[in-house]
C-alpha cells in the first residue's frame, strides 16, 4: 500500500485523510499480529507544506515538500524500541516492525515499562482551514511582491517568509486505541532594513485569513524607520516593555521545568520550589491545548487525552504534567503530555497559556519614566539551569522610552537575566495573544512591563 | 536512482527549466541513550526521497517528494518549475550561476567499523557501563549517555551532466554527569557537551574515546564544582580548551563568512554579518598568528564538513578565510561567487535531507595549529583562567558581540594550574577577541571537533560542521560577565 496523494494537491476531506492514515496503521497492526508481536503502537504523520522566502526585495527561495512518516513501536517482554520509515509499502512496513523488534530484543528488561493503553476518548478540536491548505505559490508571491514594493517605496530592504502547511496525524495500537488529528498552519514573517537599522513583524495562525501580510510589512517598515540613528546607552538594569514575541522567547525556556520527569531527574528549576511563591502574584500559567488560540493534537505521544493543567496559580507553582510512566512513579494520574516512547525526557507542557492583563503597549509606554521597548530577542541560551539565568540579545528594534514616550532608538544589548526574578518583577500585563518568535514554539502570552531587567553589555549596532 | 534523477531532469527541461539539479537521498539513523542506568531512547529511522531544484524564468523553484516512481518524480519536477515561475513574479534580476564542470564520480567516506553491522548489545553495554561508572560517585544525581549513527547515501544529477554518488558514515558519542545540590545544578560532559564528539567515522570513533576511563573523572568534577570558587569578574588572560575554541570559531568566524548572510539572504532569521563585501582582503580580523581555513577535503580530516562534492556538484576545496590575521575569503556557492569576483563557487552548498534546498554552509572551518605545547602555554601564563567544555553560547545577529560560558574553569597562577572555578564565562567583540590571540598550541593538541546541531535556513535545516582547534590563549578578555550582578 502507498499513499496516493499527488504532491501539492489541495486538501482532501477529513474523512479521506483519516481513512488513508488508518489503513496504514491497520496494515502495520495486522503484519505485527501475524508474526506474534505482543504489543504494537503505530504513528503516521503526513505533511504537505510550502514556503516562499524573500530577501533584497525579491523571492530567492521557494520550496514545497510532501512527506509521510510511519513510526512503529513494538513491546515484548518488558522491552521496547521504535523504528521509523517514510516508505508505506508492505515490505517496508514489515521491515520497520522487524527493526523495532530487533532493537528491543538487544536491551535489558525494563521493569518500569507499562503495557500499552487501551481505547481513549478525546475532545474534538477544529484546526483545519481549507483556505490555508489551498494557498498557491502565486498567492504567496503576490503578497510578497506587495510587501517588497512597500520596501522599495520606503527606501528599505525586505526579507522574510510566507509559508503554509497542512498536517494529518493518526496513531493506533494493538489494544484498540485510535486517535487522529489534522491542522493547517500559515506564517508570514518580515524584516525591514533601513541603512543599518532593522525591524521585524511575524504572525502565525491556522487560518491564513487571520494574517495580514501587508499590515505586518507596514508595521516592520515604520519601526525600521524609527530604529535609525540608534543611541548607545550604558548597560545596567532597566525597566523594559517586552512585546509578546520577546516574552515568548524567554518564558518558552520554562516549559520543560514543569515536566514531572525533570523534577524526578533533579534538573528542573522547580525542584524544592513547588508550592512556594516563586513568581509574582500577577503570574498564572495553564497548559491548555483546547484554548482558542492554540494549535496541537488533543492527545499525547502515548495516545492519552491531553488535559488542561493549572501550572502556576498567582505566582505559586501548583502542578506538573505527567506521562503514564512519571505518573505511576509519582502516584499521580497521567495528564496527557507524554512524548512518544521510548525516550528519556518523559513529558512536557506544549500549549502554555499565560493569564494576561488589560494594559495596552501605549499605556505601558505612557507609564514609564525611563525604560526600553523591546521588539524581539535573539540567540537565547541558558546560563544557569536552577536560577534560570538566560543570556541573549535584543534585535530588530530597541527603543528608549523617556517620560512616557519613545524618544529614540537604542543600540542592541546583551542581557543576563533570571526568568524567575523577571516574573517576580512584572508591573503591567497586556492581553494574552498567540505569539510567535524564533526560540520557542508558539504560546499564548501577553506583553509585559518589567522592572530591573539586567543588560550586561552593548553591541555595535 | 540515476534513472529517476534523469526523469526529473527531463521533465524539468520540458516544462521550461533552464537549469535543474536533483538529489536522491537515503538517510539511515540509529539513536541510543541511557539515563540513570536505564535505556532511554532506542530507535532507528530511514528516509528516502528526491529533491528537485530548477531555474525557470530566471528564478528558483524547489519541490520534493518521497514518491519514488517515474510518475511521482515527474509530478514533483513539474511542481518545481511551476514554483520557479511563481518566484519570477517577485524577482528583481535573473539568477546568474558561476560555471562548473560536469563530474561523474562515486565517493565513500572512510570508516573501519560499520556501527549498523555491529551488535547493538555491545553498544548498549558500553553506554550502560559508563553510566554505572558515573553513578558510583556520591553526589551525582543524573547520568546520561548517548550514541548516534548516521549513514547517508546521495545521488546527485544535474542538467549540465554531473552524476555523483556519495556515502557518508557519521558517528557521535558522549556522556554527561549532573549534580543538583543546594541551589545549583552543575554538569560535566565528555568528550564534549551537547552530545559529545561527532565525526565522519565509524564505530572506531566510540572506541577511541575510552568512555569508561573518563566517566569517573567527569562525575567527580560535577560534584566538586559545588564547592569550587565562583569564576571572578575581571578583564584578563583566557586559555580556551580545544572544544570550546571550536565553538568560538563556529560562531565568530564560520557564520560571519557565509556569503548568503553577508548578502542579506538570511536577514529575517539567522541574521546578517559584519563582514560586508568591502572588508575582503582589508580587515585585520585577527592577530598575525591566526590562520583559519574552510576545508572540506578529506585530507583535512574526517570532520562533519568533509565531502568529495557539495550538494551543488562542486568539488570539495580549501579556502583561506584568515591568513596571518587578514580576512581573505567567504563561503560561496555558484549563485554568489561572481559577486565577490570569483570565477567559481567555493563549494559549500549543503542540504540536511532530500526535502531541503541546499544552502551555503560551513564545511570544516578550522584554526590551523600553532607552535606551543600545552604545558609550555600554561607555564608561560602568570595569571589567567583556563575554560573547558561549552555550557552556553550566544552571539548577536551580525556576529559582533558574543558571550560563552563553560562547564568548568581552572585558575592559572605563576605558570601552574591551580584551583577549580565554577560558572566560568567570557564575552567580547569578535575582531577584538581574535586580535588578542597570542598563542596557539601545536598539531599534537589539535582535534577536528564536530558541531552536529547548526541551525540555519527557513524551513530550518540542521547541519553538522567541523572545527579543528587546539588550546589557545587570548589577552584582555572580559571574564565572568554572565554572572555579573546576579
């Protein structure tokens, strides 16, 4: 059997997509049963995606791909392993089963390995938009052309991407579990350069109609113009107003700290801190795949239904997320956040939603005597895993705020800042939005005004 | 495979492509990890497909598929041409390619032991034994080990007549001990952090590392770091171990010389470069003793940037990047070479997989060995800090200002290595830093380190790069900045 869709074909019906992937799963389960495999789990993922990339006010790369991956996990006598292939004929699927068995057989027994879960019930989510799936290279090229024309008109240089994708996923196992999910995804990102100054805007959504490329181009263009003639300021502690993308790329580094396995391994910054006032009382965080601004399947890598979990309540870490294995070790119930087995990391919350506030960016600026407005952060890395000190740079638009208004652009700073301290120093919160950056996967976070943010050095632009 | 590739080229030509190249690739990978004495990941994967790049109406298009039938490949080629024609709707000028010869060749990276043919039980037993050695040390709270093997076959065909088959065998291996105590987490890795050492070798790489010998040492160091003194904040003399210097080269030399960055093609994601075209042959990049090359040739070593031909069908080359401190060369491809006055690409187009477009990539960007023995270098240092094994790395989007931290440091006083230091870090401006280099250790201390996780491009591609380096000394460096005011 092979997947018969042609490259670049428009979206097929949900029923058709599910039926096609389910037939691959059924074939694997039948083949595994025929050779006496005790337990088998199958994941099938299909992606059709395209990305138009532009720079110097012209398209310079333009790509499309169509991939199918079938991943088989067998479990025999307390041993398990995974084999993955992108070939869907019976011989290749049989070879993947045999490879998984051979890998599994080579290891010692794992007494903690659990039997596969049986049938589960899932809450439905609708995240597939035909208009996104049907986006053509010509559609993307026309939007890019308009953005580039704006850059030329303004004496600027544009670079960025316009992409669209549709994914179909399904999983099943030999105990009768079956789950399926599909979504669409569009991204427009643009950097506008004016001389040595630059600024940036980016959005992503399931529905391409929710993205307005020209509005983003205009925003980046206007900010790039304001970013010229940047002043060099002294490093030190500043009040900062982080736009949502900047917040996202920092707090995104917290996600794995909420994994029960990370605490069991003593590598989470929340070890010895659960139940304590770690963050400010204005910080509450849930993991919620069902939130209207989130994307993602309603089940985890083991097929367990994802649950909404309150992680932080008014600054106090309250709960963790659990896979089946870490839940058993901690005598808790799984929350549906496990990764595909076998793995050493366990689980993680992948759909963080921060509670927001009501302050607009303008109100944050107006209330600031002296501070910095940050568009975006870049190359963020962890310096200290327990105090959660992160380093990185500002990028594409850093602005000085004085007496309630933006007065000039500033040269980019390096920061060395503890996220724990930062989330104790939040003075104002904007409404939570679906933010997108480059360091973390998309989450729902607000803009934040934060006092005493630590910039350690300045660069040359 | 060449039949399918030829079918794709034929379709592209019929549909209006003025140039086309095709990569059929078959990638096999095996991953083994352990954690705290248990097997963690145990998985293997394979992926095979075709990527077709075409030039039509003066603009690029690329499409890929895993449907390896004549029908599937023809449809993919037609899609690539259609995409190229759409690209032409927003072009400013036609793409111009530097001339290149056609090659018909086959090459395999040398290896002695195929890890896919060796008993998996032996490989797991070694990792579990190293894991156990680390767990014997009191105070260690987490132990991790890993091995990764990749075998990549690629069949390249182009409309100028090239037909090139290459097979690469890649091996990686490393171990990590972590200790949580009080209010800090300390970690030591061997032979390098973030997955260990990676090279274009077979299982002989794993055997050469002697994991069991080093496991107790790094475990003891991870625990000892809790009681070590904090790295001071000062401006002073810094000696970098080879693996950390390899990453320093990667970030502050390798990326800035990528010509696509210089020309603004990566401005939206990876960033640009301070090495604007007017700097070539003029900029004093480093001190006189610094010589850096980008060398993909097998004679440079079995690095992650070693090959016979790049993914644009250009033979592997050695390019002078920094010669006696002067900036001499960029990494280019057939599209950009003419912009810096070259008649030919420097051969650095590389792709992660069949479903990704080749882009300009580092090959083996290496600091050539100097003249010092390591012992003489330490003995010659009155007051300095030796830093080893990367813990964090960050640099701005034009590659001026950087900050690195390492897992461990050692105070050097009066020409002798003294007490251990924890949380070491340093920072600086790229050209100021490289101009402060006053000593480089000789060939016997030189290792071609592998960086397996270099991300670039949209969609993101992960690529392995090589960086030869030996311990070296730098003066007047800002030290301890990462923990200032914390």
